[in-house]
C-alpha cells in the first residue's frame, strides 16, 4: 500500500492533463452515481472509436486539399446530377 507521502509525490508529479482527467472522472462519477473505475473503463472502451473517427476526418480533410481527388469528385458529381436530372424528367412525364 502506498504511503501518504508517496501518494502526494505521485500526485504532484502528474501532468496537469492527468489531474484534469481525474477531476472530470470524479465529476462524472458523482453526477451519474457510478463508480469511477466504471467511468474510466467506459472512456477507454470509447477511445479507439474516437481515434478512428479522427483518422477519417483527417483523411477526408487531406483528400479535400488534393486537386486530383477533387477533380474526380467533381466529375462524378456532374455525372450524378445528369442521372438525377434525367430521372426527374422521366418521373414528371409519367
């Protein structure tokens, strides 16, 4: 078991982000009346999905800056608009 002095030293050495995370987990634990370890487990379970979403967002952002990719997207969009237009005309003539 960690003695009080060791615990204080550990807390003092923690980066500010870790302290903020600890405080947030306390607030969430108290707000929803669930144990702090469950809050942390849930957060860790969700984290990989959040990383994946961030990767997708970054890749789409990079693709949006790529002229070649944008040209292909514009060409396909023009084709799509032509198809939609022809279908709309066919429906209105029916």
